[in-house]
C-alpha cells in the first residue's frame, strides 16, 4: 500500500510539474502538451471498447480529433481556422461510409462512439487552450490566471475530497457508480476548492471574488460529475483503468476525468462573465 502511495505521489508530482511548466513556458509547449494529451486520451476512450461488441473507428476518430484541436489552435492564433472546419466534413463522411465495409454488428453504435469521443475528450482541452489565451497570445500579455486557477481548484477538490472522505466518509454520494465516494468527501473537496478560489482572488487580481468562488464551485460540481461519468463508462464495460501510461494513476482519462466536464463549463462561465461585464 505504501509503495503504491509513493508511486502515485511521485507520478503526481512529475505530472503537476510538467503541466504547469508547459503552461507557463510558452504558447507552443502548452498547445503541444494538451494536443498530445487529448489525442492519447481519445485513443484510450476508443480502447475501452475493445472487449465489447462496439468497435469505434479509432484511426479516423483520432484524425478528426487532431483536426478539431488544430482548428481551435488556428482560431487562437488568428489563422484561417475555416480550413480545419472544412476538413472535418470529409472525415466525418468517411466515418459513416467506412462503416458500410466493416461488417460490424453495431454499425451506428460504432459511428456514434467514434464521433462522441471528440467532444468528450478533445474539446475540453481545446477550450482550456482558448481560456488561457482568451485575450492575447503574446509572451508579455498572455494570461495564465484561468488555467492555473482551474488546475489549482481541481487538485484542491481532489485532495480535500480524498482526505475528508477517508477520515469522515459515512454517507455514500453515488454508491451505484462509485461506492467509495461520500458526501463528506464532496463537502471537504468543495471547502478546500472554495478556499483556493479565495487565494486566487488574492493572488491574480484579475477577476472579482464572486467570480473566483463561482468558478471554484463550478469546478467542484462538474469535476465530481465528470469523475462519476467516467466511472459509469468503465463500470458498464467492466474495465478498471483507461490505460497504464501514468504509473499509480492509470491512464490519461483516469487522471483527467473531472476536467472533461469541468473545463467546458469553466469556459462557458468565463464567456458569460465577459459578456455581462462588456454590456
């Protein structure tokens, strides 16, 4: 047990260091890291179904995911992102056409899973990219506050939920999907994440205290649901982990499950807040 905990801690520390360093260092490192992570995660998503009767088209799904992420990147850089959007048309059409020749038992389930993986896995990372470079992509003016705060809140929620759940957890949060989660853990994670929101207000000085606290609560709520959704997916397929790329943690989807729903909602919150402040 202690060996596994040590392995998890070491992997987690390296993971945090790489992620924060890539985000801070340059636009290129941040975009490259999240692009690679999103495609690996998408490959894991398709791989979850390898023992089931459903067979998503992993190659064309990842190709579509890569084109979508590149399109978001082009939009951020002010490039011709419409070219990327155009290429999604033939790729999507081919996903349907190729299924004619695969002689699968569940052709439309395969098509649906192939397409569903892109908004579920790739889009959240693309929206984080938009959040980090929402106003400028230059070295001197680009902003780190939203993405840094997002991860700090996410990790605070995970840490608070783990320790509060371990110490006080008695009332099951969602026993049918995740027997180990408790309401006490959820409340503990929420309190620590809200406290992190307060610290973000003190440190970044870019948004109101109300915004940071609302963002923290949004992260807690949707990260918890995101975790449960991935657990529901794995449980329905009889799979323990999505992969083995992160020793002690499993796969990319296992490490980023909360992010997959929380990141889009934080981007939505950010855009609503900017719309209100500008009108």
